C-alpha cells in the first residue's frame, strides 16, 4: 500500500534523518533501530512497510537535502557512509520538497498547499498521503471565534487577516486534500473544534501532539512505578538543555511555557496529584542536536521516610524522533485505509500531550498501541 | 479474617519497621504510604486488613523490639513520635518473638519450629499464619539429592548432617504446620523440588524471591521502555552501595554473585538479549539502612547514534520493604483462604527473582497483581 | 579578646545554627566541623576563640530563639540533644536580640541601630562588636547620587525618603558605632563608595559578599582544574533547587538574576573566558533548609574531542553557612584589632562575590587566607 | 633544542594520538588544547617546543601507525581531516617504531634497547631522547633482592631468569643509553632502588607514575576543598567503567588492586584520614576509548549534618593523556638539560601516584609545576 509522507519542515534535522533512515533501512544497510513497528511485538502486522513510503514536503528553508544530510553526518547524527550510500535516492526526493506557499489570503494559501498535496499523490500514484508537522514550535495563537465553527472559519480564511497559525492552516489544507494529519510538535495543528469538524466531514483521522522522545518518555514509566508502589512523590523538578534550532525556539518564554506544561501533565495524570516542582527548558547551543535532561524526584515511603532519585538523559533528538515519524506515517495510513475518522487517541504512546481521554502511563499506551496496530492491519494481506 | 505474620528475622530492621508501621497505621497516626494494597487501584478489595494482622517470629538476635525501634528512630528511619505512640503494642509482640530452635537433627528443629507456629496460631485464635523470611541472605547451598525428592528429604533430615539451609528448613517447618511461606530474600527457601512437593501435598501456596525495592524496581520499568521503543541497549552497568547488616553480608563474594545475577535477570527477560555490563554490590557502612545505586545505560538509536542515561536511587531499604511485607502477608493469606496451592507467580510485582514463568516488566506484573487480588478477595464480604 | 557577634537576621536558620553550634562546641559536646579556623592548618593561630564570642542581633521576625531551635531540630538540621543541652545559654541570648529599629528618617534609624550596638558592647564589656548580615537577599537598589559621596549621603539620610537599602543602612549604622561589618548575603551592604569612605574615616574593616557554601564552592575548584589542564570548557550550566525562606526569596526574578550573575563570575575569572550556559535558581519548598544543585560541564580536549562532567551537590545551607559566620566574626575581629581598614579582600575564600581584585580559584584564596590569619593573629598571646 | 620522544607502546592509542596532535598543532591545523605547557600561565617559558619533538618507539604490536590513526578517526577520537592532513609525516615516523628486542638474557635485551635509542639519537642528531612508557599496566612483580642493589642487579640480568618486569627493563636500558625515563602507567618502571642508583650514577632524571586524567584529577581538587572547609568526609566511593585495551587489562584483579590503591591515595594524603569506601574499576567494552567514572562522597557539616555530593566524569582517555605526554617530554628534556638528577617530584601535577614526598592537592602541585618550569627553562634563549 503506497503511502506518501508529506513533511511540514521537510528540510529540518528530524525530517531528513527520517528520509535517510528509511532509505538506508530498505536498502538493507541499516537496522530499523528505534522504529517501534519493527520491534518483535509489532513487526508481523500487515501495515504499510518502510519500502512503501514516498517522501515529500514543504519548508521555508532552502538548504538542499544533500547539504542537510552532510551537516547531519558532520555532527555525528547519521554515519557519513550511510549518507553516501543513499545520496542518489535522497537527491530524487528533492523535487518533491517545495517552498511553503504564501501570499494572498489564508484560503488561497490553503488551496495552494492542497494542490501541492494532490499533485504529489498523482505524480507518484500514491494510495494516500499523510501530512506530518515536524517544523519548529509555534507560540499558542490568540483565541478567535473562527476556531470553534467550521463555517465561520471558512469565511474568516477568505479575509486578509490571518486567523490560523501555520500548523493549523497546514491541517486545514491537508483535510481539504483528503489527507490525514499528524502533529509531532506542541503547536496547535488540528487541535481546534473547527478543524475537528472538517476532519469528520471528510472522514479523516488525525493525531498528535508533541513527540515523546526523552525526559517525558522516562517520566511516563517512572511516575506509574511510584503510583503502583503507593509511594508519595513530593517533588519532581527537571531541567532540559537543548541545542539546535528547537532549543533556541523553545527558550522563548511563550513556547517554553507551553512545552513545560505539556511535560508535567504526565505526572498529574498518572500520580493522581501534582507534586511540587517545575520543568525548565534552556537553550545550550553547544549541545547541537543532542539534549541533556536532569530530573530530581523526592519521594516519601513508609512512615514518612524521605528518599530521592535522579536521572540524566543524554539523547539525540533526531535519532529518537525520526524513526517515530516513520511509525506514525505507517500507522496513520493504515488507520485511514481502515476507515478510522477523527482523533487517534491510540497513538498516545508517541506523544507528550496526546489527544483524547487516554492513559498517560507508557505501559497502558503500549497495550493500546498493540491493539490499534492489530485493528488497522490488513487481515488477509501480506504487506 | 485474622492472619498471623510470622517473621524469620523478626528483630531486624525490616521486620520491626513493618510492625511499627502496621500498628501506627491502624491507630490512624500514619499513612499507609508504600503499602500497595492501600493504593487507590487496590484498596477496595476484601483482603485481610492491616488491622487483621498479628505479629510474631523467630530470630537468633536478642535485641528487644523496643531497643530496635529506638535505634530505628535514632537513625531517622521511623519518627520517634510514632515509636512512642506504639510502644505498648510493640512490647506486647515481644512475647511472640522466640529464639530460633536449635540442637538435634534438622527434623527435630523443624518440629520445634512447627510447634512454635501452632502455638502462635492457637494463642491468638488465628485463621491462618503466613511465614515470611526477612533474615539475612544465605550463600547458595551445595546441591544434595534430598533437595529433589520429598521422601529422600524426610529421611535425610533425620540424620545428623544438615541438608537444608536455614531458609529451606523454615519453609519445610512452615509447610508441616500448614502455613504458607514467602521468601523476601534471595535465599533458597521453598525453591527446591522436594519442598514444592510438600507444599502441594499440604495444599499450601508460597511466594518469593528477593524483594524488589530499588535499582531492580527501576530497571523493571526502564528496560521495557527501551524495548517498546525498539532502542538497542548496548550496556547496563550498576553499582549498589549498601550499609546495614544486609550490606555487610552481601559484600561477601558468594552472596554478592547470587544477588547480582538476580538483579541483571530483568534485562534479559524484558529486552530479549543481554547487554554488556555488570551490577556490583559494595558495602558502605556509613549509609546505614539507606542504599545508593547508580546505573549507567548506553543505548543506540536510529542509524546507530550513541546515547546514554544515568540514574541514582537513594532509598531506605526498610521504608521500602516493610510495607511490602504487610502486602505479602495479606495477599498470601487471602490466596490460602481461596485455596491456591503452589507457587504464586502473580506476586512477581514484589520480587527481583520471581517464581514461575512470569513477566518481568513491572507494568505486566502490575496487571497480574490486580487480577490476582481480585481473584483471591472475598467476593461477598466487607473486609 | 571578647568579641560581640551582632547578626542582622538573628532569628533565621543560619544565625540560630551558628549560636547553637558555638555554644555546643565550647561546651565540648560538638565538634567544630565546618569551622575553617579549627582546621589543622589554622587552629594554632592566636585569634579570638569560639569561647570569646557573645551573640546578639536584630530581626524583624519575633519567633523566639528557643522555638527556632526546636524547628531546626525537627527538620534534622541540629540534633535535638544538642538543642536541649544549650537551651539555657540560648535563652540567655534572647535578651540581646532586638526588633529592628524603624520609624523616622533613615538617619534616625541608623542612630537607633548604633545605640543598640553601643549598648550591647557596654552591657557585655566587649572589646569589639562585628556586625554580620545574614538576613534575606534584597533586590539591587535603584542608583542614587548619595551612594557616591559621604556628605551627600549624610544629608539625604535626614530626608523623609529612604536612600539606602536595609543592608546598607545596617552597614552605615555599624560604622557609626565603630563596628566592622560583614555581608554574608548578595545584598548591597557596605558596597557603596560613600560607605567605603565612612569605613576609612572611622578606621574600620569590612567584608563580603554572598557566602560560598555549595555549587559555587565546587566551581571554584573545578574551574581552575580545567584551566590548569588547558582544557576548553564549552558550556557550564547549573540549576539550584532551594527550599527555605531564602529559596522563596531568590525565586523572585530580580534577586535570582543578581545571585545567578554572582554564581557565574567565578568561571570568567578563573577560565579567562565565559563558557556558554546559565545558572538557574528555583524554589522547591519540599527541600526545606537543604539545596540540591546539578551542574553540567561540557569540555573539549586534544584535537577537539568532546567530553563532559556532571555533579550533584546536596547540602544543608545552615550547616554549611553557620560555622563560616563564626570564622568571619573571629577573623574580622582580629583584623580590627590589628588595625586593618577598608575592604578585606583576603576573606575571598568565604564568598561567591568577593570584594576587591582578588583570586577566584579556591586554592589561591586559601593561601591568602592562611597569610591573612597569620598577619592578624596576636603574635605573642595565647588566645 | 631537539628532543626525541621514545614511546614504549608506540602503536597504542595514547602514543599515536600524541603524535598526530603534535604534528597537527605544529602545522597550525589544531589547537594545543590539553597541553599544559601551552596554557597562558606556562607558554612563555623557554622549554623545548612542540616543533622540537621527534617521535620513535618500541611496540610488540605490529599495526601500522596509519592504520591505528584510521581506527582512532573511526572511533571519533581524532578528526578524520586531521589524520589526512598529517598522514605523510606520520608515515615518516613509522621507520622509527621498532619491534621490542627479545631473546637472550635481560642484559642482552637491555643492550639491544639501548642500541635502538642510541641509533635513534644519532639518526636524527637529537640533543637528547626522553623515554616514556605508555604501554599497558603490568601486575606488580614478585620481590627480588636484585631490585635493591645495582651490582646485584647487573649480575642477575646476565642470568637466564628474568628479574625485572618489562617497564623496569626499559628504564634500565634508557639509563644505560643516557636517556631520562618517565612512566605514565602504574607499572614499576624506575621505581626500584637499584634503578634509582643507576639514574644517579648516570646523572639522569626520571618521573612517574600513572597519568592523572579523570576521576583522580577531580579528587585532587575536591578533597582539598573538603579539607580546607574543615568538612568531614565520611565516605568516598567510586566506580570506573573503562573500555579499550586498558580497561580489559585493568579488569584483571591484580592490576585493578594496584590501580585502585593508587586512586584512593589522594584522599588520605589531602584529608589526613581515610574515609570509608572503595574505588572499583570495571571493563565495559562498549565505551571504547572513553571512560565513565561515578563517585559518591558523603560528608558531615556543622553539628553532624549529613550531606552528599556525586559526580560523573565522561572522558576520552587518549584525548586527555596524549597532550600530557608532550608536556612530560618537553619538561623532562629541559630538566635533563638543566642538570636535574633523580626523581622529578615536581611533575606530581601529572600523576596519580607521584614519586617522592610531594603534595597531593592539585593546586599545590600546580604551584610546584610553575616553579619547576621556570627553573628548568633556558633563561636567555628563545625556544
């Protein structure tokens, strides 16, 4: 089942790493480490395969994929030999990475985006195209009445004043073009009532938000541990030091606040109360594409005894996020094929701030993911 | 349902903390923090309550419970005010803490132990008595043919040469007296075919081994996280610094080796392969009843990128273990009432080295525990 | 040589711990751990002894010393037995802890403070009184012309509008009363040209600022290590989690900024350049009088190889600061006796943000301290 | 002043990194980061320069320097571009790296080694040659009477039975050839009375032992900090995880014990007492040329308050050791020129287990190094 993967932010580190990794894995020169669908528990499912994916996307940046790949190799994020091995195929993707349409009203822009999606699908005779947002985090948009009603939104988009943030305009355009949409960032994306209505109208599924690749992933297994052992978490404080473009962006107080809230949510949801402490995000250019997180947890045992735990996570964001992009494209494509409409809560395993009323403990999300993958896999087909 | 809790090692830190905690909690002057059965997910079950427990036990040590309690308060493990509040009830337990029988053949000793158990049950009109081993860790015993056959064992016990280590003799005596047996230590206990046969013959359940209270607990949630994300763990190294009597004992190379093996088992079982690295146990007197563990995990993501995680756990062994003793007494008593016979694999949640073919991921153990608690709870009774 | 120690903030944790510790140490029931002047390298000097100190002070708070001592014992900062042993002597200090004068112009307040100092000296027939500020950190005051000229300042103090922050008014009053002044906080204190002029006029020494008790202390030995090995520090990021009153106060952005700047100064001074990274201060009530700091240092070796170091410091602020208060009182008293006037740069060993052009590497500060102690010790007297 | 650097273990990681680094630095394509003599405090001294060094050595291994350099680049220890830039000069060194002489008596071997040294000096018209041992750590040799007396040693070397370990035989041969000797490993080297006598007889200086590049370096600044603050260190425990050949070798219990003792020595020497705790060395292949050390320090402040500090060091052994080899060659050459004879205690700054009665605090070693460099620099010459 041929699936297009249309990446908003297609020239960024995560996007290009996911392209290189998919190409290298299907060429048999790399292991699919980090690809959840390739783990023993899931790889037997008849889902679209890594070989069924065709890449394209939009970006405001103009750096070529080849140059980005070289920069990733230089930074030690992908091996130089792998980049050399896939350079021809990567260059072939270049023609499908377009500048983000602009000018005119937001309605005009949405039509132009949708036209790009349609053309991509046609050009490669794809069964379907999944749009995935991996661009940098936006600040939360000011509230607007058009966000709550699809008809009001349609009218408002035709006016000169913009009403949707870029991530939501992309979701709107994706739905116009009949494409599922997934938001890997904490941005607004499809998370507006008017867009939910559009997705239902077009019979499309969508997923998000905010890929869970480090500190929050760890929290989503440690917090349930404390809860199950009935230990009382008194405080949970964290600091995240991020380099890269995302770090610089998140160091901005507005984006920081949104992200930090999203990162503490797992505690309240799994512990049933909110311990003291905050999560900080600081930019540290020197770390490049890596991030280092340190968390301190103080907790109380029997008869009030004070105890403590610390952890340090030193991870490469692209190496952790890129394989999940491939998983999300494959699962969302299968969900679309299977007729799933609306928010895909069963993708909570992948996200810090998942859509819907869903469990926040990783183990529960894992079980939901297993059931979901089974339900959307094609029962009688080899993939 | 009145339940006796007979502790082998009744004058040790874990045992006395569990007594003080049970007394304080039922007096309403302490929260049942750390008691798994008192967590929101489990506390509605009709299991024997904290108020239904009566304590007794054996110990080779002669320090009074009152003096041990004072030492625990001095060390900051239990609040001095709590000790004062329960001192009369604690003193009342003193009469039920007996010296460990000795002299004669092991058959004689077993009969003497069983007689103590019978007398305890009679004296307090208990419905049943659960024997729990919380004494210090033994080295693994040399193999002996009597371990494999109950009849051979019975004959051998009557000879002057000892054939069973102390923990197994205690299990044998418990079964003679019709009592379930739980081993909270890594010692052999009931883990011999001859003793399993005896438990079946007498219709008794048993559980173990090696309470999971720190580093291994954390491993049992982190290792599944890496597996579910299909990240490859290259190495997992740990060091455990322990004070207290257990630390001194485990620093002995034989006990150390057994314990260290038990602590790495969770990795192979949940990852499906064994990463490089060892777990060390070192004695550090100054830590007292606390232990500090440090673990380094190196792992590989997409396209081979190297990443790493470290954690430090600083926990008080007694404060973590004592409430689990109460949980195990209550659950095992309920299992006995419900007619369960043989090894209780569903107690794997509590143990580093659980009996039976059971899951090693904490989340899976938790689900098994929930089902087990429901199945052994009295359906139509308020507890 | 009898020395009065007049503490601004005499009812706070640091002040009361220093009183309890001095009383307990001279009673022989506690070791002078943490008292630098009692270390083997310094204890032979003929400086005022712990037994020569008499305590008094000002505070806006009204909690009795006895109640504060009980709270410190409850929090595990001082042993309850020690508090009981010195309770009579502590109660005797109560009469010398006065409310901070207020009302009228700042000139009036200064005279009232100075009168309290004179009365204290007379009452106890003290050779001299050292004023030490251990109250909470102030925000930096707005600039004012009176700060730069003593005559202008004298006129301005007589006006209804306040021109000096509380710490500087205390320094002014101390100098009026002929007392040396030490600032253990990052507040302004004597660090104004007009006050320096007054100190010179009266022939008085003064010291500060900001007691070095944790993360910065560690930085002051690690940063020189990197410099001496000619390793290039790329980034140095830190987070400080503080409970207690000081934590709540420092979490305020203004105080935070001042403190954080003071904490990074040691890097530029000892490395010769400023690496990337910031120091954060966050309030975490649960930590009480303890603070936990985590620092990440990334550095570069031969041929650009990236390396890293992390440290966690978990210290009790009062237990670290209180003995230094005693050291500073003794050294400053001796300096006064020896005729030293103006800023005491040789006390840099004790401070994050020392006065004067002084070394910032701890080892260099230590050598200056050794020389200073020798120079102000009474050559021919037993202390 | 032309100086030969003769490396025992010339094909190992440290040796080859030092060659590449010296070549790259003098070609101006790399910074001398990590070279102590190039730091601002020392670089003005008229010592032999990086450009004055000529490399050669012995090794039992036959891997070419070019292949070793490629492996170092592959492992990320030296940049591939740097290796390419110096490949011709590195190849030119190949002719001076000889197999270690063997066969015959140890006297024969020593003569053969000395002949190689003489030929190297002649071939390149060198003013002097410094022999530096960077081969793998030996177990401590069994005691032998010949170790204590030079005449007895000379006789014993002529017998068929070996009496000296390899490192000591190398030192003996170096002295025969009139070359100073430095031991960068914990092996015995020149640390035998008979060899000290030979060095004196020939008027030669020597230095060692055991390059200080990680955990012990940090200890040598933290331990003095605790001592100067008069804080009582209760325990200091450490674990070192090492990959590479050195790790495999040190994991052997005998080598491990020697190294671990050497690593704790700094504590007793700087604190004045020995705290509880041990230092462990474990082999972890996956770390390659990197090592990760974790240390836990528990300490006591005023009135017995318990506090703690942890640090993690993640360093690349070659990147830390290689520049120190260059420093040691330059300093020892200058010492020889200046007529220094016998053990060079002033090189303690570089070593875990320095020769002589020397300070163990890094700051004191640094001051001695500054004075030493000044004393052996050529006063009236540009270098």
